């Protein structure tokens, strides 16, 4: 981690919601999701928040480091339809060791969509890959082999 990785870093990103990021498309194999309204899915919203947080700390990690989301505490207060612009603003509010905490707020033209916090952990990518291989029987793609195969 570089010295510049400290509270106060910010990022804002605007994302136009495409039809394939709506609730019915979150898990296409789920009939239950397919029957729900055609609005931005919370699962995709979390991904957009994570993306914005990654952008906030761009250039502040060593080459061998990445961050992974480890905690999400977000409201989802308003529906955002396909074609609408979602604006996500984040601020790094705490750096405790390798744990980063971000304050998050998102809105669209109709008002607040989400607010809360998101935590990310700084990882050494080689060490993480080794740990993953230990959990997946040595496979580098993260797929677990079935017993007896």
C-alpha cells in the first residue's frame, strides 16, 4: 500500500442502467427473480458500488496488491429503471491495517437510490491465489473438482 492510501480519497461514477442489469436478469435460472419488476437489481447495485470504490483508490496500491469486498451495509431505497443514470459517490473514510471503509451514496434523477458503507480488504494477489488453490484442490480457475473425478 502506498502512503497516499488514506481517508479522504473519493470517486464519483455515473452508470447508465442497461436492461440486462435488472432484477429478472440477476439469476436467469430463478423463476422467482424473473417475476419481479424490471428495475436495477440490488446485486448489480453492489457491484457498481464496489467498482466505484476500486476507482477511488486507483494508483494507491502496490503492483502485487488488489482489493476485495468483505462487507456491505447498503440500503436500496429507490427503484432505478433501465436507461436511467445512476450516480455513485464514495469516500474512503477509514484505513485500519489492510481494511478500507468507504461511505457510499447513490442517486438517480428521482432521488436517493442507496446509502451506507462498504469495506474492502487489501490483498497480496499471489498469496490470495495460493490460498484459493488450497481451497479448490489446486485448480487456478476457482472451480472445485467433484469427488471421484
